[in-house]
């Protein structure tokens, strides 16, 4: 059965609902939550998930050779892990999570995109909308036959600590922080013990939760533009997104992609790396007024 056109980067629940079980359409539950949330992604998956969806653990899909969480793994390792999940290069892949705000689904979407996979999209509204519509759920562990996946090396889209130190001084790229406002200002503690509070100098605050409607779907483009404009983010200038560990920042990248901005990058180490350094500057309080 033909599955084109694939509605990347946002996949409506109706589209997926009509295509569950189609050859070449693969569904992935990439739910992940902060340790302080009280939620357990794998347990929730086992209790009910989109039929046929495999579970992707973002902690396992990360570089094991660093102390930093959620760093991008070596392409060969990433491809082998995707293959074990039953994903192939030719598949149309739909990723979702249960946060209601694309907290982690967009991370796997971004990783796949960086490795050259174009037919990948995020389920708009995630499992929250899927459940609210009374759609079918499946319990237990779903699995797919092993496949072969060859992940290309990311050629763009990632920034490391050295690059971030440079651009904070030059302001050559805008830094957009996706964390909650209280973490951005330093008024709320970081969920990871020992990290300083605040934000990178010059950063702008666009919480990932501000990008979605009450039903979890991404805001329409005109509303998204308003959110970025209100935060002082110019869509025609280079952008680097950041968050706590490089996960929710990808929700900002998803919104930017919908707006046609496909050159934005991710600071993979994010606040966990930046705030742990002895020589990195940190600002507290709100971002400067716009204009």
C-alpha cells in the first residue's frame, strides 16, 4: 500500500490511525521524563501504547562513553540500535511521547534527521491526544523483526562546548533555552544535583511547553511566530537551542522546522555540561527586554 505523502515533521493522529500496520510504517514510543517527575516511561508504555509501537529508551540511545546524559552516540552504534528496534532506512517512522509537549519524541526525531532520515515525523499531540480520542491501545512489549539501519554521520546541527563558549562571546548565533522559566532565571533548582542555576549569557527563553496547545498539538505557525518574537528570537538569524540535557531543546527545533527554519542547531551537552564547568559564565534573572 502506498504511504506517500508522508506528513513530516508533524503526523496527525488521523493519518497514523488509518495506517497502523502498513508495511514500512513504524511507530516508536520515545517517552522520557525527568527523574523528579514521578513518571516512569517504560512502565507507562507497558500499560498502554499505540498498537505496534516499539519502545526506544533515550538513555540507551546515547553515548555510553561520557558522563554527560543524552549525548549523541557514534553513528554506527546508533544504527545498530535502531536496527535492533526493527527500524530500517526506508521506513516511514512516527515518533511520539506521553508528555503532551513533545518533550522527548522530538529528540529521536532530531537524531534521525541528523543521520539523514527524512521520512520521520512526530505524532502531533502524542499519546495524550491519541488516548483522548479513544483510539486503540496495546499493552505489553511490542517488537519488530530486526532490520538493518545505516546511520550517516551528522554533518551539521550539533554544537559542542568550545563552539558555545565562542558564540556566547561573539553572539554570532542566538541561544534559545527550552527549560522552564524558573530554571532559566535560576529561581528554581536544577533537577540534577550540584548544577548552578541560571542561563547562558544572552540566551532567550522559549520553554518547550509554550509551543503546544492544551491538547498537546503544536501551535499553528502564526502563533509559533508570536512566541518566538515575544522572546526576542529572530527567525532569520542563526539559532542554537539548549535545555537541561539536549532533549526538550529538540521540541524547539521541531517548531522551528515547521516554520521553515531547518538550519538551527542543538547544543548537545546543554546546561548539564555548561553549568558544570568552572569557567563558564552564568546569568540569573529574566532575559533582557525585547526591543
